[in-house]
């Protein structure tokens, strides 16, 4: 009876371990895989060593070349370690300092040669830089370079503005007081023959009164100068003057309105009357009475 009870208890424990936990088969599988992997690794090592032995016996030239390659690699590693002042771990016992603290020992490992060379080269460079730029003045210092760069920037700015000025057309032109001076020079050189020295008119209409034949806003003046009025004898100036120059002379013409010069030509144009305006404001249009 006791034997039956013990047998039943043992069987229950085995059944609980195999069926209840579910780990027996997985453990066996893992164990088998480990054994297989170890066997494969051992086989690979044996095959590799056997292959090397066969090469050494049957092809001594190849074996010699492989040995030279390994030796060359070790030589280069030794050179590199020497340049970096690196020593193998097995040599650390030779550079230990004769004291320890709490079981910690210190190595007598000096600074690498390349690091010292780099440091001293920076000191030499500083001395040369000081002599060249601050003692003998052979080169431009920072202040002089700044002035030079500012001058270059000004040249570039003028070139950009000149290019931007030539992008102006009758749709984008605006009144700009800074253009009046150059505009006057262009007017004197090209326009006084027809419009008089002061814009009082001659062959062409009077530019100083409130009456305009083709509109008196800055865009209108720009358009007339650029394309001309062939029917009235006004030649187009777009082939002679750049867009920037046309904008300059148009701005100057706007300032002539209301100046009342002597011997002014009679007013022309009756559709629209423009109030006098300076170079800082657009002319205001008003209906003719």
C-alpha cells in the first residue's frame, strides 16, 4: 500500500512538471541546439586547422605568404602602438609606479610623442603669427581685414543696386528722391533741346505746369520716356538709356511741376489736371473744370 502511494505521488510530480509547466521539451530542444552548435564549432576549428596544415604541407609558398602577411600586420601594429606610446597589457607590470592606494596602482605612461609635437607646433605657430601680423606688419590684421571686407561689400552693394535699377519698368517705378541728382544730369544732356533748360517747353510740351498730355504720374512719365510718342516727335529712349536712367530722369521731371519758369510754353492737355507734387509724393489727379 505504501509502495503504491509513493509511486502515485512520484507519477503526479512528473506529470505536473512535464504537463503543467511545459518547459521540458523546450529545455531538451535548447540543449540539443547547444550541443549541435558546439559540435559545429569544434568541427569548423578542426577543419580550419586541418586546412592550414594541408596548405602548409602541399603549398609551402602560400603558407609562407600568409605568414609574411601576418608578420607585416603585427609590425605595423607595433609601429602604430609605438607612435601612440601604447604598450601591450602584458607589459604594464614593467611601468608600474611603486606605490598603490586602496589596491589601485598607477602606471608611468608618458605623454605620446605626437601629442607633444602637436602642442609645440601650436606654440611655434603663435610666435610666427605674432611676428608676421603684429610686429613686422607683413600681413593684414583683423582690423585691416575688416576695413577691406567693408570696402568689398560696398562695391558689391553698388553693383547690386545698379543691376536692380535696371530691373525697373513702367509698372514698378516709384518716386525716389535719391535719383533726382542723376536725373537732372540726364535731362540736361538729352532733354533740354526739346523741353528747355528748366522744363519750360520748346519743341516739346511744358513740363512745369499742371497739364499733361499722356498722364503726369511717375509711371506715365516713365512710359513716355521709354517708348516715346512717335506721332508727336518724341523718340523712344529705351535703346539709349537704361531702365535705371529712365527712372532717374522721370523722377527729376516730376520735381519740375509747379516751378513756373520764365517763358513757359502754353499749357497742353485738358483731360486731367495734376496738382503740383514734389519728389516725395505721388501727384494727385483732379478732374478738369
